[in-house]
C-alpha cells in the first residue's frame, strides 16, 4: 500500500482526514482542545475526521463537557494500548490480591507498591520517544487497515506526545499519504526539555529531525516557534507555518456575566482577580503570590477583594500561599465549561509565563485566547518582549509585567482603582478576536490540507492557500 493515492472529494463527498491524538476528549486539560476544535469545525470546510486516540491517559483528568461539544457523528476510535504507568497500576492491583503469606516475603505490600510505581514511571521516562510508544506501535496495524479500506486523504498528528508523530511518520512511509505535523509546543527546543546530552537526547533529537523533514506541512502555534522549527530544515522552510490556538465563540455564547456571578456567589461589589489553570511551582507564580501579599496588605477593605485560583496547585506552593495571608479561593481542577464561566465572571485575569529557560519568549498559551474571549483585562506576568506580550498589546487586552512582586502589586492596584471608579480598562475587543476563533483557525487548517491534496506534484506549496493572517517563515 506504499504511495496510496488520495481519494479526491466531490461536492457531496468530503475528504477524509486521519487525526492521531493520544489524548482526546473525554480526556481533559488544555492540551486536548486544539485537536478537538479542529475535529469539530473541519467538517464545515470539506474534511471529515477520523480521530484515533488512547481513550484515557494516566495523570490527565476526565472532562465530559469537551465531549458534549463535539459533533454527534464524529468518528472517534479508541485503542487503549499499554502505558508503562498504567502497567504499574495494574501490577499494584495484583499485589493487592496477594495472600498475607505472599506479602511477607516482600516485607509488606508498601515496599512492593513503591518499587512497582517507581519502575513504571522509570520505564515511561526512558521510553523513546515517550511513554506512549507502546500505544503507537500497537496502533499501526489497525491504522494501516483504516487507510487501506476507508480512503483516507491525509494524515494529521499533534505533539505532544511525540509518539503521535512517530505513528504518523511510519504511516506516511507505508502509504505515501500527505502528513501535517502539528506542534502545540516545541520539543527538544522547549524551555523545560530535560537533558541535552546522552543517548536519549540524541535519539529524540534524531526522531524530531526525521519528523520535521518528512512531514509535508509543519504547523506551530506562534511565529517564533515556527521559526525555531523551520531552522532545523533550512531547505524546506516554505512548508512551515503558524496557526495559533484560539477561542471557540460557542463556548462563550450563553455566558451572562451577571447570572454567572450570582451562581458563583460573587457579589457585584467585590473585585475578583482570577488565575485559571494549574498554579505550578515556578518563579512566576511565586512572584505573583508575593505581589498579591503586598497588594492585600495595602487594602483598606479586604472583603472587597477576592483572588481565585481556578485549577490545581501543588501542596508546596499552597503552603507558600497560606503563609502569605492572601486567603485565595482554590477550586481545584474544573471542567472546561466551568473554567470558561470563571473567566467571564472575573473582573481581571492573571496569566503567568516562565521567564527562564531557552525559547521561553516564544510561548503563546491557548488559555490566552479564551482570556481574550472573556473580555476581561489581563495581567500577564512573563517575558517582554515575547509572543504573549506581543499578542496582548496587538489585541489591546492588558499589560505585561516582569515577575517582580512590587510591580505586580502596583499593576493590580491600578486595576482596583479603575474598578472602584467605574472605569475599568476593557479587555480584548470582539473584532480583534475574530481571526482567532476556533472556526476561523480550522478553516486555515483546511487550507493547508487542501494545498497538500490538490496536486501531488506540488507538496512544497502546501501552505500557499493559507489565510492572510497565517505567518510563514522562510529565509
């Protein structure tokens, strides 16, 4: 089945796209939404997706609201596979069924549990390219049958995990179908990539180079990240382009702010500052806490201010927060629909981006665009200049401050003064958000796919039909 010929759709027969995404709803979290929204809107532009996923992913939440948002007729197929961490959990269940005498030789079930857990996560960490590789290998025969029998026109895979790209790369080798490799984040160039030496690094770097060279189109989420990826394949830079994350207008369509404030028990005379997402243990969130501590000390009426962390927070950071005295409301993980409501209900929104590590200024988080859609002013604690700072300024949506507690406190104080005077700075104007709606971005992705399948003789011109706003980088 090498060099299979794509079936060209007619007006009544859309092209078929095989989308490889290890994590997909009902798996929750911000990382799944990009592919899910492409799957939702691509049928409107002549592409019918078949989504291939693992069904569940260790350490990732469950979010049924994301499934409710998908088309009822979406063809979503699940191959559970085996992840090393899941294998460890199964082993633990077996240990739990041992008799008392059988546990004795292991010096207690606790010792076995710790060792099995360590072994599972050690295996995941050492897997090349990652812990999802058993799932990718096991998926290959079924996907070859799908390509053979269901007239697939193109392949799409998203990073991370890199095993998505590994599976798509092998399928392209076997079938000759055009392949779009989507990078939601950088891989070996990312700010938090661990280890830039040794065999594991060289293998991952080798695989990344093969992916970048073999894909017919490579998409990333910010112009800077597109440039970084394209620099690895100097002779093919024309196939690299930027399609950022975005916000789905339908998610915000029924959000009446006054009603949501009442449902969340947020009085109209209380200034609400919200941080939506995981409050991780890094310098920027800790600087935010110190800045809020300084701000709260200066408040004449503490009851008129509420800081909300809508997401998870590590215990070590929570102890730091408790010592600060700011007394935040912490919701823990919430489903996406609730997160949207929290954004709309806030008076201002906090966003933290790392300012340390290579290429940190290239980060353009998906949450930013939902902050835009909520229409609330944004306080971005992160690098300036940088991709996020540039986007906030272009959309007149807020300010960027460095991770310095005094400046953070001063910025929040200005917003509070504006709110008290009834002159709070507005957030992103709706007209500036329109190019970043999930539907508009799916149309751009369809343009990439159309370019790849229009003429097999011109694979290097795959991105010519992109909308004007898509940024292409070439030298």
